[in-house]
C-alpha cells in the first residue's frame, strides 16, 4: 500500500485533521474524557510542550493512498534542551494494526536525528496499555517520571528512546 508522510498545513489541512480526530474519538474520550471538537483539531497546529518553539515543530500527516490516516506532532527542547518530544501520534481506528506505526515512527526518529536529538521522549497514559506495549516494542523505556493530571484524572508516564 502506498504511504506518504508530509507536513500538514493549518489552513489547507485543518478539515482533514478535524475529520481524523472525529474518527479517532475513542482516543480523545480516553485522554480528555470528552470527544474532540474543532478547537482540538486547531490546537494540533499550535500546541506543544512547555518551553518549545511551536514554529520549529513538525506537524505531520500519514496518508494511505490519498486518505489521511495518521497525525503526529514532534517538538524540540523538552524535557531537556536537546531532546525531541513526540507530543502525539494518532491513527484512525481503520488504520490501526496495519503497520503504519513503525513506518511513521521511523520518519519521526529521522527528523529528530537531523536535529541531533540524543533521545526521543513521549508520554503515555497509564490506562492505555495497548499504546504502552507499542512504544515499548519500538524501544522506548520508562524514565521513572510520572505525574497525575488533575484535569483528566490520569497517571501519565514519560518514556524515552535513545537515538
């Protein structure tokens, strides 16, 4: 199956991201305890970890033929100044389990290496055992850093992978 990974544009691609978010509402209901709205899709193009330059982030789409089936956000400078941080990698339910994850992650890691990041970090919800198993299968390990999110009631654990 032909795959294309490209940068997403906040004007030209907002409707595609919003549609993907609606299709992947199961993730947002788990994560945020509510379904996504248009503001959530708009935030994909601006949100990032603390202290990171949003303009330097990569906001990527993975297309299966011509359909957007996944999105990812890669920032730089969190939690340490040299680190890459994967704030989101999300797939439409119809695209999960079809081998897209490792392909998308390989491109994200390549981009982080071009910035000389020594490691790639991310956060995973304690309740999302499937996601944690995926990340660990890709070489990510727990860092021992966890926090409780009062807003959502989730334990969030930081994972990292040396690049």
